[in-house]
């Protein structure tokens, strides 16, 4: 896998010919993977597009222990 200056989605086809993605950090660590394969590459890419739109407005929340430490 190539390393980049930015986090990136790595799209690949598995042995069952289903499309998958991995979200990779800037330093090449895997951050997240899709929960199940996609039959269609377009659906895979659309979900990635939607995640990038949704997460641009995401906030960080946590339990009461986290909130105490975050002061």
C-alpha cells in the first residue's frame, strides 16, 4: 500500500470478488474497515463519499470519565 501525507481509503477486491475498503492513517496504520463486502464498486465508493461528508461535521464525545479528563 502506498503511504501518503493524508489519511486515505484503500479499496480492494477480496477472494470472493467483493469490494472492500480500509481507512488508513497517514503513517500507514489501519484505522477502520468496512463491515461487509460490496457486490458493486459504485456502492462501495458511494459509502466512502457519504462517510467523508458525515465525518467532516462529527464531534468527539465520550463517557463521564473521558469528559472529566478532557477539561
